[in-house]
């Protein structure tokens, strides 16, 4: 399908290596800033952990039918196509990331 086309494969290797280095450096700090309940794409946090949370929640409410429950599932498809880059840069500044790192991302 056309929506699965990934133009990043057309970029040169230098850019890919540089982006990988930036991503690895950023990963070191993300666990300090991202809420513990958010899983996936972070070191020691797997998306499959959410499945366990859902199962635990369902088991709890099955054992307590007097309680009310609602589960909401969100699809983040194309989330990275809609990034407000000015907001992202401001957040990195507020988190204390250095100017050189931020300029590399810009």
C-alpha cells in the first residue's frame, strides 16, 4: 500500500547513522521524562506490557462486577506526521537538553 511507503530508505547512510546516534543518546534520558504507564519504544518498556495491564484490569472488574469500567484504545497512526516541531523544541529546552543537541534535531 502507498501509505506504507517509507521515504527514509532513500536517505544517505551518513544521515541515518547520525539520526541513530541522536536517538540512542535521547533514549538514555527518556525514562526520566515519559510517564511509567507509557510503554513501547523505550528501554525496558515493552508494548506487550500493556496487554498484561489490560488483562489484569479485566480480571479485576470481573471479580468486582459492582464497579464500572471503560477501556479506551487509541490508534496513533501517522502520529509522527503531525508533530508540532516548535513545541517539540520548546519541550527539549525545558527538559534541559543542550543547545547543540537541539540544533542537531532542528
